C-alpha cells in the first residue's frame, strides 16, 4: 500500500473517533520507541479536535496545524511534545517557513480516502491519501511560486498551537505553554488579539462543600450499584489522595497500571504508589495515606483479592466491567480502561454530585461543578493538602511531580484577612533584649 511521505493522523470529524488501523500502528511504533508519549499525545489531540465538532472550519484549521506540528515533533526533531520549549517552537516556525520541497503540494486533496465499495463508517476502510502533503504552495499560470508563509498565517499557526498547549496544561500533561512563550517574545507580542487566554477552569479546585458532595455521590453509587461503582469509588479516592493525572491511572501504548505499583517499604512499613512513567518520562513515588490504604483494601476485597497487593502482582488497577471491544486488549475483561473511558466515568460522577448540590439549593456551586472534570480532582487534592491538611510544600511538590516549588506554591491560598492577622504580632528582632 502506498502511503504519503507524512502520514496524516486525524481523519474528518465523522471518522475521528472510530480510529484508523494504519495510524494506530504508526503511533504504537513511535510509543514503543524513543517517543514514549506519542500515544498519550495522540489521544489528547483527538479529544481536543473532537471538541471542535460543531465548527467545521475550526476543526479543519486545528487538524492541519496539529498534523504538521506532530510530524515535526515525531519525525523531524524526534522529541516528546512535553519536551518542547520556546526555543523548539522557534525552530518549528523556521521549518514551516522553509519546508522540504517534497512536502509541498499544490492541490487540495483529502487526507484520507475511502474504498468506494466500502465507504460506510462501519467498515473503517479508510486509508491515508498518498497524494496528500502537509504544506500548500501556489501556482500561477502553471508556474510554481516560491513558498511563503505570511505573517497572518504564522500568527494563526502559533495561536492554534498555543490553544492546544493550554488544553494540555488543563489536562496536566505539561506545565508550560511554549507557543505562548514564543509569542510573548516575538514581534507580535504587543498585538493582544493574537494572544490566547488560558481557561481558568483548568486550574480550579472543588471547594470543601463541593468535594463533600462528590464523595457522597460516589459512595452512594458504590453502595447501590457495587458492580458498576466500586471501582469508581476507589478511582476518585486514588486520584484525589495521590494527585494523579488521568494518564497515570489509564492504559495507553507502553503503560498499563497494575496493583503492584502500590509498594511497601520493607524497613518503615509505609506504603507508596509508584508511577514508573509519567509526563516527560519521569517516575515518582507518592505517599499513601491510611485512608487510601483502607480504600485499596475495600476495593480489593470486592475484587476477591487479598487485602493488599504483593510486590509482583500484575492485576490491573482499574478493572473493566465488560471485555475490551478493540485494540491490543480486545476480548479481555482483565484489562485497564483507557483515558477516554475513565474521563467519561468521572464526568458522570461529577454530574451526579452537581445534581445533588443543586437540589439542595446551591445553584452556583452546581454550575461551577459542571465545568470541572477529572483533572480538577488532582488540583483539589493538592489544594486541600496544602491549605487544609497543612502538608509542607516540599512534600506536596514531590508527590505532585512538580518540577519547581513555584508551581506548587500557586496552590497556596490565603485571604486578605488571614494575611493581615498573621502580620499583627511578628517581631522585628527575635533576639531583642539579649545583651
């Protein structure tokens, strides 16, 4: 089968969630090599694009930019998306200004094509179009013009990239927006209309009241429908207690969480949750509270397992309730859930809690809760531990996997009254009076 020199990654909006076997194979090969985050980035990108389903023009523009950028990351510079900084964005811009001649096309062609005999959605018989190329040049009267990237096209390109990185930050995949950093230092920085605002909801935490409704909702569901929601109860507690990202509790290419990631220190007897591969390829161990250890024992009892896992246990962490329908684990019940399934399950819990708090008269709380999702649970765990439980910032930083204490400090919230009260009695000289 002839393939284009650059494989398009995202089909049209009607087909994007179906997936394409050739693209999946390509991404899996990248993930099993040096680009271990390729599968995770691909899932994030697919979800972000699907959110544009009601605006076809946006979808096409975002898809084209993401395809080109991921081609550059995966095929040209061979870096994970989380490793891209302002310098690399500048290199990407230079690449787009002077792309390889063999990647410039002069006609609009579809990125994927269908077998005419099997063009229905169910067949999945769609393949990358060998005539498609990522860059578009111009011809006048049959004469090829020199390739140029206008200022307008450049600004649009970086603005879309910045929007994607804002989304990734909201999903806790990365902690910085290199596209926005590049814009801020570029000649376009004073033109505010090209600077995108990040969504503040991405960094919000549930209030104490809101979180009590989330916990109450999932506990009631686990009691009423244990076959469906015992895992939901454990999942919510795990993410909150260990500040986990959705990618750290779900299966993807190269990673499938198991019970033995709960480890006990042989000397102290203290338990921790080990994350062997997180964003940027980093690993970390997160301290486990007694409450979470009790939740683990309860969940394992439901699964008819021993109260606590052994050091070599390979039982999936978040079990399925029905066999996987496709992918590497098709037909397997004893397998982890993917990112999308876990996100959808948690969204239903939050919606249930929002309905409950609304019925009790807290209308504004309910509205805000419906704008939050699974990554806000991570923020909630961090925020509550710092501001309510009083954990030291350095401890929270290590458990959260933050590169800098400055990132962790952003979760430290104090009111003006608290600041004023704490300043009332501070001395100027602690050793005053000592001769």
